[in-house]
C-alpha cells in the first residue's frame, strides 16, 4: 500500500517555527483532500488542518492564525507551516490523503514535533 513520505519535524523552542511536508512516493489516486493530524500521548488523533482540491482550507481552533496548510498541486505535496509554536503543540504529526474512492485513504508514518518551553 502507498504510504506518504513526511519530513520536517524536530525540536524547537516555544515561539519558533517548523515546516512539515508530505508527498506520495509515486503515482497516487485522484486526490480530494489532504490533511495533517496530530496525536499527543494518551490522546486520540485529531485533525489539525486540511485542504480540499480547489483550495478551501479548514483548521482546528487551537492552531488558527498560527498554522498554514498549503498544497503544491504539480507535485501532490502538502505543507504545514507552523509558527508561534507552543509546548502544547508537541505531538506526532501525521499526513493523510483521501481520494474519491472508498478505499482511497493513505497515511504517512508520522513525524515528531517537540516544542520546549
């Protein structure tokens, strides 16, 4: 099964920035929506941001005004620019791509983001 390739995680101080990127390693189904989720220890995975083909975006309230999701259509690459990071943003971040078919749903392996206070 296709698995997305993520990069850009790491350790940063509070107030700093990171940029995550995600792309399929090769050809993939027609994409409907690309998104970023995160999972904190002991908690369920939650949606951080998503972008629908056509450009409409959606953000979790906790990241509005700080995070920006964007997509490079020619490369099927999705980015998450994270600014003004807070310790509570610490989590494993996962990329997700959904197509138009019922089985068109793939995930990345996850990338750790750690924000120190």
